[in-house]
């Protein structure tokens, strides 16, 4: 398992598995015949690519789309994996390189279109190439009754018999008939290990709240669930300790857990949590891997997780027994800044960094969602679902308003001060608050000084947070805390795009809806 995670990180650049991936990777790596049904976009390719790296020999990948094959090969090669394709679109050099790698026993993944199986030479080639696994993408193409039928897919069964190696089949089409046909044609009717993954965990209630007073918000969430086992995830080790203490002071059995504790103490917390009822563990993300407790009733985040995948994985620890479970995720502008700068300061190459920003954006979009959260979460993982009725936004739909004018004011405050300041100073500027810094920089002379008097500070914090969430602004990686505007803000500044904001997160904790000043 740790080896899988190492490869996931070092080769693919992901910190955690998507839902379902870990089990499939494990089964495929062990050489079991498998059939995995996952929604499109769910991350199927990783489920054969990673095992191919773990296993000795070559994995043959049968895929119907040449363009997709070439994309995957390029991606793998860029990550340092020896992969190649034999397709009709190959240049002679590409084909030579593949044969060369095979003869040197260096090739790990060999992509091939099904048509290729029709030529007699292919079987010989594969026999001599040290093939130890066959992976079949879009396995439903073997179904004669489906609309994607590819006659050459019928040859895959033959290939499996000839090579006598395990086969892993993948598809997004889950209906019973297609499944039966795949089993018949690819596995000769011997049922493979089957993974049918919907990503939905309907018993888990989803909720987010803007950070107001995180300690009190967590305390009151826990107080309403007294006596139930729960996990609070926090971003720093120090915070796990102070929060655990606050919970104990409020009468809860609570302990902290983080990577800085010695192994013995950590095992003790895991043992206690597993065996006792009603314990609260306040932990960094280090907690959870080894925990298999079916009746965790709630999971709270005192700080924003780092990606939508982490969020899903962490809340997914609740309610494994299928009984109702509750979650609450707090988020604030500081979290967003922290997570962005962690990405920017990381050592990852630039395209990986921008993918990480994308995964964070997806989570921020979910935090400030305008409709059903489950729908938005599952859409991200490629699954369609109606509004769920079991999330905070289904219960209380958010109030939206046209926030374009506020956003323009904020953007122009950023631009007029040279993109050198953080939201604190910008809010003072917008609200016309005379601070030393404003005076020193003569920012009271700017036309934006005081244009945002009609909103109080909290309201402006929420506007900035939503702007970060919408990726209209980003922290400057070179200058601590300073905000820069992004490409996405340009159409807004040109007056070509409107921005909808959520009123309810704006009002969090404010007693006066409009401040008179
Ligand atoms: P599918 O074949 O199931 O439609 P892909 O294998 O093309 O999906 O994966 C869809 C997207 O998900 C890709 O952009 C891939 O990089 C991304 N992805 C896959 N696994 C992970 C993961 N564990 N964490 C983050 N992103 C992932
Ligand atoms: Zn919902």
C-alpha cells in the first residue's frame, strides 16, 4: 500500500487515490482478473497504469481510440515511464522505438488498437514480449448489442487464452446486460473480481461554513453530537493540540493525533478510537489510513482540505456502516491563501502546480456552491445525480445576488495599489478607514478610497474569499499575502462578465446586514 502511494505521488503527481482506485489498483497489481466499472472521468487509466509499473513485464493496453492512446503514452513518457503504442498513426521511428524497448525488456506499457489483433504477427510479437497482463479500456466495445461495438474486441478473449495472463477490463457502462456480455466474451464466462463504483455516499450529510470563530464552530458542532465518535481534521499539528484541549474542557473525551507524535503514541490513539465509543480525535491528515471504524458518526474540518479529492476521502471515513453521518467543513480566506502558497512553494513542475490549483479551485467552488453540494461533488467525479436533499444547500438554498459592482471595486483597489497588498489593507482602503499604512502610502488620495463604505469588514472579507474561490484573484507567490488578479478577472474588469455572489456566506456572523457609516 505505501508503495502504491509512493508511485501515485512520484509518477502521477497525485497525493491520494480517487474513490475506488485504491482497491482496484491492489487487485490488478495482485494479478486478479478484474472488471471495473467507473464513471467517465473517474480515473480509470491510473488503475491499470500504476499496476503495470508494479508488475514485472509488459502490460498490453487495448484501447479503441488512437488519439487517447497517444495522449496517454505522451503523458506516461513525460512522467518517465517507458510506454509505447503500436497504432496506424505511428511514425517509423516511434515503431522502431517500441520494438527496441521490447527487445531490451524495458517496455512497461504497450498500447494497441484492437484492429492490430487481427494480424497474425501480433500474437507472436506479444508472446515474445514478456506480456504479464492485459488491460482493456472501454471494455463495453465487446458488446454486440451496444452502440460502440468493435468486432475486433472479440479477439481479446483469444489473446487472453493464448497468453494465459490476467486481464483487467474497464468501462463506464454499467448495465447488467453489457456486464454479462463482457464477462462472457473477455473472461470466458468465469466471473472476474468486479468493482462497481458509484461515488455517492448518500448517508453522509454535506455542509460547509465560512470560518467565523473556528473553535466555537467546532465546539458547537461537537456539542450537538455528544457521545458520538468523530474526527476533526486540522491543518497544523499545533492546532490539533489546542482544539483537542478545548474539546476536553467542554466535557468531551478528545485526543490529538499528528505525524510529530512517536509511533507508539499514535498506535495507542488508533487503538483507543477503534475500541472506545464516543471518542473524538483531532488530527492532521496523517490520521485515517489505518483506521477502519464503521461507526464514525461525524467528520469536521476546522480548516479547508487541500483538494477536492482529500475532502472526499476524509469525509468518506464517516458512516461506513451506512447509518446517517454528519460533516462540516470550515473555510476562510486564510486557508485559501495557505493552500495556494503551499502549491506555489512546492517543488512540482509548473503544469503539475496548475493542476493542483485546479483541484483546489474545485474544492473552493464546492465550498461556495450555488446549488446541491452532492451534485457538484459527483459531477466532478464524473457522475450524474439529482439534487440530494441531504446537504446544507438542499435544505437552505443560498441567496444569490449580482456582485459584479463589489467585485469591480475590489479589483480596482488591487490594481490601483499595484497588486502589492493583501485583503486586510485593501478592505481598509475600500471602507475608507484611515490607518497608518493608508496615510503613509497616501492611499486616501486614490479614487477607490472609501468606495466600499456601504459594506462592513466581514462582508468585504467574504467578497475577497469568494473572489479567491472563483479564482479571480490569487496570492502573489513572491510577496507574502499580496493579491494579484488573474486572467479570469479581465472580462469582469472590461464589463463583459457578471459575477454572482452568495449572500448567506457574506452575512455569516454579521449582526447588521448593512453598516451605516
Ligand atoms: P476515465 O478514463 O475514467 O474517464 P481518466 O483516467 O482519464 O478517467 O482520469 C480523469 C482525470 O482524473 C484525469 O485528468 C486524471 O489525471 C485525473 N485523476 C485520476 N486519478 C486521480 C487522482 N488519484 N487524483 C487526482 N486526479 C486524478
Ligand atoms: Zn444536496
